[in-house]
C-alpha cells in the first residue's frame, strides 16, 4: 500500500499532496507533512500540541524529500 495522496498539515489544516510538502518531520513514529516554513517552526516549537497520528503516516525511510527526525 502506498502513501495517501492527500495529507493534512497538522498546524494549519491545509490539504496537500505528499510531494508538495515543504518538509516531512518524523515525531514519535509518525511522519507529519508541513506545508511551509511557518508551520514547520510552529510544529517544532510545540510538537505535542500538533502531533496527531491520524494526520500523518507511519514513519518509513525517504530519499527525495527533506526529512527531519524530531526527538525529545
């Protein structure tokens, strides 16, 4: 099974294709797709506030998109 075609930015709620994400951040076993630097900064500032597994996909390796592992 491939990745979902439409994903939701957990910060602003924007729907996007996984290929159009600004960055993918892995947090607690889930990849979150962020649409822009502003949403990225907000997610990184308060990840527990925005991390909802139903808005991401289970973490797996990626090669083409920027990906940041976010750890506490």
